[in-house]
C-alpha cells in the first residue's frame, strides 16, 4: 500500500502547513466553484461515469458469490460460464468507463488551468513596476506554474477521489447489508482496525524521515563548511580538527540510529498490514460460519465469500478518505494563494473616465511633485519644471539623486505621491494609459533586448512598421551600417538578453527601437557605464541630432548631450537645485560647476583624443 497521498505528496501535514491552513469560507468555495461552473456539462458526464464505474467495479465481487453458489456448488456448467463471462464483461465495462472518466477529467482540469493561467498572466501584466521590484521573481513564476498546475492535480485527483471513493464505499456497504446485516456490521468494525494502525505506522515513519532529513542537512552543512578550501584553512589555523571531527561524528551517529529506526518502522508497518489484512477476512469467515451453522441456514458459502471480497474492496477507499482532509487543506491553501495574487490591487490603470486626446504634442509639466517608493523616505521633493513641445531638457546630478525616478513618473511606471505630472496640460493619471505610454518613449539605462533577432527586437516597438521605416530608424540611431555588416543582417539573433551584442550596440538598437515607435516625447536615460571612446562617439552621433529635432528629456552624463539641450536641471537629493544653460551654470560655483569639473571636463580631453 502506498504511503503517499493521491497528489504524490505525503499524507501528513507539516507543522507549517497546519499553522497556515486557510479558513474555508463560503466565499472561497463559491469562488472555486465559479471556475468549475462553465464546465458543468462535462462535470455531469464525469459524475455519471464515476457512479457507473464505481457500481460496476463492485459487481464482480457480488458475482463471485453466484459463481460459487450457482455455478460451482450448483454444479451447473452453463451457468458458471455465463457468470464468468458476465463478470469479465462487467470488469471490462467498468474499465472502459474509467477511460472516459479520466479523459473528461483531464479535459476539464486542463481547461480550468488554462483559464486561471490566462487570468493570472493578464493580471500580472497590469501590476505596477513596484510590484516587480519588490516581489521575488521566483515566487511570481511559482505562482504561475506550480500552484496553477496544483489546481489540475486537485481536480483530477482530490475531487474525483472523494467522489469515487465515497460512491464505492456506499455501494459496497449497501451490497453488504443486503447480504447480511450482522456480517456487514462486523465488517464495519474491522475496517478501522485495519486502517488506524497503518496510519499510525505511517505517521511514525514520516516523523522519522523528517528527522533524518534534518540531520542529513546538518551533515551536509558541516561537510560544506569544513571541507571547502577556506573552511579547511580556518579549521587548520585555529587547530579545530578534533572539535570538527567530534561534531561530525555526533551527527553521523544520530543519522545511523534514525536510519535503523526508520527501516524497522517500515518492517513493523508491513507486519501490521499483513496480519490485520488477514485477520479481517478470517473474522468474517468465523462469524459467517457461526451464523450459517448455528443460526441462519439462508446464508450461503457464496454470500460469505462476497462479503469477504467486499471487505477487501473497502480498505482502499477508507484509507483514501482518511487522507482527504490533508489533501483538502492543501488544496484550499493553494487556491487561497492563487486568489491572493488575483486580489492584489492594480495600482496603476486607466481611470474609468480617462481622456484620450486626438493628438499628442509632448508638453510635459511637473507641478510640485513629491514621490516616495516606500513610506520611510521621500525621494523627490517639490520638483517643478516645464518642457515645451520641440524643446529639450537635460537632467544632471549625482548618482542616486532621483533622476531616473523623475522620468519614471512620466509614463506612470509609478504615480506621484503628491503634486502632479501633466502631459499636454492633462494630469497623466487622467489620461488613457495606452495613449500616454504610446506617446512617451524611454531608452533606459540598461537596455533590455529579448532573445530573438535584431528585426524582432526592433519591430517590438511598432509591429506595423515597414522595412524602410525600420532601416531609417537604424540609420538615425547610427547602427544600420553595423547591422548590414553582419552576416545575417537584421536577422541576426541577439542572444539571451542581447548578450551577443556589445553594450554600445545594444544602446543604439534600443534608440532605433524608440525611434520606430515615434513617440511625442523621448526620454533618454544615458548609461553611466563607461564605453570606449569609439562606441561613445557613435552613441553621441546618434543622440545629438535627435535632441535638436524632438521633444526630449535626457538624463545626461555626457557633456555633448548636455550642451545640446535647451535647459539643464541640476538635481540633488531629490530637489532641483539649479537650472539654466550651460553658460549660466558653469561659472555659478554650485553643484553644476562641481559636476563639470569632476565629470564633464575630463570627457573633453578623452573625446579629443578619440
Ligand atoms: P543614477 O544616476 O545612479 O542612475 P538616479 O539619480 O537616477 O541615480 P534613482 O535611480 O532615481 O537615482 O534613485 C533615487 C533613489 O531612490 C536612490 O536612493 C535609490 O536607492 C532609490 N530607489 C530607486 N528605485 C527604487 C525602488 N524601486 N524602491 C525603493 N527605492 C528605490
């Protein structure tokens, strides 16, 4: 008999699972049911199939009685053959129905997980950037994959196992009571005698397995720590060899003791099973014999055999049903986890009465903007500035001063804490999100290219772009000539995350990508990572002409970019501390002057050298 539950996991809950067992409310059940409801027709078929196959699977046991009484003892060969064929046919029928049932079951389970996965994916897409920065990526993937696959398990295993086992039990009991109530009651008393000790033995063994797992982890820990290069060095330098050896020996000793106990627990378990499973039938034979010989002449040998066979058929379902509680709690926990994800509020979405203007000009205005990622710290403080269509602004400032944070507020990757950001005179929170994001293009600091060809990565910005438009964008981004030199040209695969390209090439492709999108406002978050002077020059040649021709905001680290902008904002600690043109600021003796002397001025000599 299997020690594991239907889901392949252990049939006992861990302390943690017990502690985190969810409250099963009417709402939770109704919600689960709402996923099953669309498939009620298929579920009805499954239900009928389960009932039919459970009833049919009990029939051969009942027919055994007739085979003995009417066929063998009655010495009627024709009847015997008929009953045998019937019994085989019934078994075959029950199995065929079983096939139909598993097919329907899998079909339903797959469709429900399909619905749930799509819903989850669509919901996750709507989650704000802060959700992805604060949640572990592994957790998100687990929810999407294992938890939802768990649902499939629940439907194909837990739900059906409750149904089919209950029905099998009921049918077996009815059949037993019809034959003889005294023997049926005896059987009912025997079943727990059998199942309870096996559960007890299983639990002991499970506890031991868990303990030995813990000791095993401990031993691995000791080995990892002390048999590594630096670990051994530490042990040697401090002369701790004996100490470590004793620690290891103690853990090792604990391990073998546990292993012996675990293996013996398994042995006792088998003794209990084989003894009790033979005690059950023997008791029935004994009681049946006494009844037949002393009290009730109606009871036949066949009847007693039927009862014994039926008793054997009850053990499995009873044991499964005893495990159901565990499966049930796990299932509910899984649904609760999934629903927890569904219920996470979508923080950034289009307002119900969102405005979609007919055209976009790209005027941006920050009005007394305050922003914090978390309550502990205000990142932006009272930021106000205006960018008029056709102009450009360069934002400069020390690392961590809040430059990237400022631009993230424009396409609503985050929403302001206080104040407002306006696009063409409308608060971005009142604009249709799709409209807003279509009209704001960002070239981020670290460029993300997905695993595909250069063409696929470019077209991501605009699936309808023509080849001419794509090439035009690449020419402007100063990358077309490079791509043409590649053997496969635009069809060159970029590798995982674009790893097959250099940093500078990736940046220029991502500039081309934004150009292809052709937004009303362009934002460049210039990479701080230094490139060699030739790549640097190539990017500069790509960006500088764009600044003149487009409404743009640039987080600038290069002097040439700064010089090309109409206005410079100097940010420090989340506040704009200076603003003006390069000429105004360079001699003002403030933050800009310092940045100029330490960061920008050295670039002049570098560029001249290139
Ligand atoms: P750099 O020039 O180095 O890119 P920056 O001026 O663009 O810096 P930001 O990236 O805007 O600076 O960061 C401003 C501050 O906000 C930093 O102190 C940073 O630690 C913090 N910060 C940035 N992103 C988050 C986030 N997702 N959650 C919490 N804090 C953040």
